[in-house]
C-alpha cells in the first residue's frame, strides 16, 4: 500500500468522524487531520511494480515533519475547556503512613502445673439408638459424656458466672422488712425484724422472674425484678399488686428487659388467670404452667424445680441447646428437641443441675461469639469437636491523602484510610 493512498483514506475517515463527543476524540481527530494534510501536501514518489519501499519515503521527510498519529500539531486551533472550582484538577500527594497492629490469641493452654498444652479438636460421638430383635429401643449415651461433664463441673467451680447470683431461681425474696407509712426520720434497720415471705408469693416471684428472663441477660432481669420488689406499693411484688398496677406503670418498671411491651400484657393476663383458676397461686404441673401466656417449656420445667422443688424435665435454653450440639451429643434444631434427646439417656439426678452448669459455662468460656477455647480444658484433652484456635491477625492501616486544587480558591484535602487484614496460621 502506498503512502499517498493511505493519506487519502485517512482524510476521508476524519471527515466522516464526529469529533464533538469527548475531549480525547477532539485531539485525536485533529491529529488525524494534520497527519492527513501533511501527507497530501507531500505525495510519495511512485514506485515501480513489485517494489515497496515505504521506509525511503518516510526517511526523506525532515525531522520536524515526522509526527505520531496521536500527536497534536502546534498550530492546531483546538477549543480548551475552561476549568474552575466546579471542575477541579486532582493532585495525589505522597503522604502515607503505616500503622501495624497485631492481635493474637493463645494457641496453647497453660495448665495448672505451668506447662503448655496444644489445643486439640475432638471427634463427635453422639448418642446412638439401638433397636433389639424384639423391637425394643435403647439409647446409648455418648461414649465420653461423663468425662466432658466432670471436666465442665471442675471449670465451673473455678469460674464465677452471672447466673450464680442473678439467675431466676435466686431472685425471689425469702424475707422482707414490712413497709410502714413513711416516718419523719429514717428508721434504723433493726426497727422492724425480717418477716418470712409467703410461699405463694415466693413462687409467684419465681414465675415472674422466668417470664422476664426470656431474651434478656441475667443482670437486666435482676434489675427489673429489684424494681418490682421495691417500687410497687407495700408489700411489694405480689399477685394483688400486679393486678392493681396500671399497665403503663408496669411497663415502665420492666422497660429494661427485652420485649417489655409484650411481657407487660403477659404478666397482667397471667395474674388474672392465677386469681380466677388457681386460687392466687401458680400451677403445680408443667401443663398448667405452659398454658399461661408467655410461658414456654423451658420456663415451666425450671419453675417446677425452683418453685415446687420437683424436677420433671430439663430446662433447655439457648446455652444448653448450643453447647450440647457443639459437643456432638446430638443434632437438633430446636431446644424442645434437645430436651427430649437429653432426657432419653442423661441420668435423672442431673436434669436439674445441667441447666445451671451449662448456662454459666456459656456465659464465661463457651461464649456464643468468641469462644475462649484457649482457656477450656476440653480443648487440651481433645474432648470438644468444636475447639478452635484463632489465627494471628495483622491489621495494616495505610493513610492516603488527596489534594484537590482549583484555578480559583485554595486547595481542599481529602483523606482516607485503606485497611488490609492479613491472617497467619501458626
């Protein structure tokens, strides 16, 4: 292909090109026009047939006439967009700092003798159902359940948990100082001896504490119970006062607990049912307790143990359900399903204590988020299938600074932080 022919075709393309769309297109089109004009003014000599010597024609041009196809000629009359504050130019300044922070968690457990032991992940050994030839079904407990149970008991003796002092079983008053009309001067503590609280009032307070505890921390439940016991008229938290208090006042007293609006309705309705059907006392059966508004199976079984002193089932809350599934004792989806699975093989004498033990264990060591496996002896002995050791995490923060400069006015600085997280397994 000859150079003159290329110049003519390029000129045709430039004439048919829309050069008003983008800024880059303007300069590019101007370069094409200049390139085409320069080649049209200096046609290349005709070559003989069969001979192509483009390099000789290009080399004959002066160095000032050589131009790249995207170069803009000096005499090109291009419109330049005015730049102001509305369209600032951007200059990235070289300002960066490095801030490195390392978070680590123990991958070894320090034992009582001072030695270090590695965290080991155990194997799941669930309970097994065996059907005999006669059709009799027998449930074999997990092979290592006793070892796990004993180890958790030992850890619970050394670790204090909120449930130990603020659990629902401990919130009912046993004694009370009788209230009198407010005197002009405060009375000494020994002015009125402590009088025992009626048993039915204790049972009622236990039931109220369990109703308040749903979806609420033990510390918050204890605070709400204390307000009911001290701020209601004399003699405090009783069935008669709950019936007399307005729903608005009751809701204010328990507003710290979760779902306090619904619980206000449930408590008022329950108080009316207890007066009309149960002679101002609470039911003494699981079925009767479950029939009350806002009372589920977990509350019913715990209330039977704490209020009536009869253990008729295991109170399974989120901690018991989560931890026993984590150990691989069973694979259940709901707490009620977990209760039936545990009661099929766990000795009856442990039905009452397992709730208190695992709730405290879940509050202190086996947390729902951020389990402290490095402090748990089950991890070193290879008894927990869910034992994990967190990775060493390095957080690198880089500060970037961008300066925006306009033709009118000063400079504006924008800053940002880029965060990079690097995890290493050691």
